[in-house]
């Protein structure tokens, strides 16, 4: 039996698409193996959101070629979409597929005839989104399922390459989303994460649909013991209707990831972000007041071109003020073709690192405060894995990692756990009896 290994860099959408790639190979009789094993085909699903992502993508392509010089090595994903000629210059790569060709990778590999130059297929017609409800045996070890409800972005933030690699918004039909989630719940999944390149734009291309209406339809039509988690939403996309749903239906996880990027209005304008620090502050304060226990997380970028000490101070002060649970802090990465590429002056890398450390330290303090406020509460924990002879680990609906003594067979189930103490980045608890 021929073997295939798939390796994913980057976002949750890439992870979802990699699982679909595995499924397509399974249907053709392949065995899916770990990337560390010998395989006949290696598929590297690349990312290009930063220059570090590019470097990691190239390094992994070289690594799998060394592992098996006779294998077929495929590069796909956003780096392949935006820089196919760069990858074509790598002797380690046999096939280069853009995002639009990604779903046909198993068919393309089956027809591939090795030659002197790599096969490059990038820039075809962008497909619509179809339902993919089949459970992939290779991925069933996971306890959470990810459903891609949308692809593409039309925001064109000045630092971001993604709209150029993913194209315009294409939404999966509401019927297909419901069918897919119903299938997953029937298969035993207790948490489904709705994801996309720009999830909050769901329905922009469908007459009369938006994310709130989709959630209403899902909650009304999909029965079972499950919960839904939303991926990232822009501040201007958190509607009153969405907040009302979060207030009344506990099947929606109390967790919203709302990117901040900067607390400086000047920098936000340069980034082409569509909100102000005051709008962001008001939104998060309202959310925290209306939904007890809501976990608010955010992306914060440091070192955007021209960012001054005053700009950074405004960001730091806003983060200190707001009730965040956690932050994803990352330095600006200059991407050719984006609006910010030619902005100057650039911020010194050492200063970016210094500012990152300050924000990460604050993020750790915020997380400790949030977890300590939950101590004594009993929350439903999705059990993800066994961590030692007696302890299990899982996630609450508000995204707190909990370790607790458990029993055989708990993995994948929702278990009531009373949180007793804060321990590092997680909480320690006991099963409520």
C-alpha cells in the first residue's frame, strides 16, 4: 500500500484543508502516515503570512526530500499560490499547486509523470465550497472538529498578504454547513469549530445570509449534545444579534477572538483597519458586561512601520485596561505586494522583540487573573487527552485548559469539572460528582 504524509503550516483553514487532502488520498487507497515516517508522497501545505512562514515551508520541503529521495514532494497552500517560481527553483519539489488546485492534489499526483522540471499549477478558477462530511480515520483521534464555512477575504489590511492568496469571499451554503455539522455530531464530536479565512464575512456572497443567521439555523436544526466555537471575528462584525445568541444559548462557546492589532488610532488607519480604539474598547467592555465568564482573546502586532513609543504606549494602556483572557503577540513581517511594504521607517527588530516581551508578560498576568476568577466554578470540559497515568486534560467552553484526575474512556466527552487552583497556563480541577 502506498503511503502519504501531509504536513500543515499556518492557520486553522489550512488544517481543515489538510484533513480533506488526507481524505482524498484515503479514497484512492493510500495509507496516511506521520510526517516523520517514510512515505511515497509528501504534501506540504504551506503558509506565507510572515517571512518566517516562508522559511519554515522551504525547510520542511527540503527535510522530506532528504527523508525519501524517491518520493513525490508536493508544495501547496499560500506560499505556493503567491511564490510558485520561488518554489520551482527548489530541486526538492516535484509539484506546486495553488490554493485553487489543492483539493485535486490526489488526482494530480496519480497522473504525475516525473520529469526534469516541477509541475506548476497555480491560478485556476476559484472553486465554490462544498460539503465534506466524511469522517477521516486518520483525523478521528482529534476531539474537536473544524468546519470551513468560508474562504477568501476582501479587507486588504495593509500588512496582510492573505487576500492575494485566497481571493474574494466564497461562503459554503447553509444547507451544506448544517449537513456537515450534523454528520460530525452523529459521529461523536462534542465540539465543532466554525472557521474561515474571514469568518465574519460569511454570507456576503449569499443573498440574505450572514453569520448570525447561519448560527440560528444551526442551533435550530442540528440536535445533539455539542457546542459550537467561533474562530476570529473583526470588531465591526460582532453584531447585537450575535451577542444575544451568545447570551441565551450555551451551545455557543463563551469565547471570542477579536483582533486588536494596535491601540493607536494612527497605526490602525495605516493598517487599513476599520475601527478606532474607542470602538474596540466599548465593544469589549459591553461583551464582558453582558456575558459572564466570556473569554476575550486578541491578536496584537508590534513593530508596524512608523510605530513610535507613543503608539506602543497607547496599545499597552488599552491592553492593560481591557478584560482579555489571552493575547497572540507577533512582530510585523514585511510582505511584498502589500500596502504597507513601502512604508518607512521600519522598526528595528530588537525593538519589536522588546515590545513583544512586554505584551507577552502582560498577557500572562491577564490569563492568571481570568483563571483565578473561575476557581470554584464547575464547567463542562471537553476531554482531549490523557497526560499521565491518572490525569486527563481538556478545554472549557471559555478556552481554559484544565487538568484533572479522570477515568478510562473519557476522551472526547464533555465532563463537569470543578476548578480548584491555577497552575501555570492552565487550571487544576476535579470531576464534579
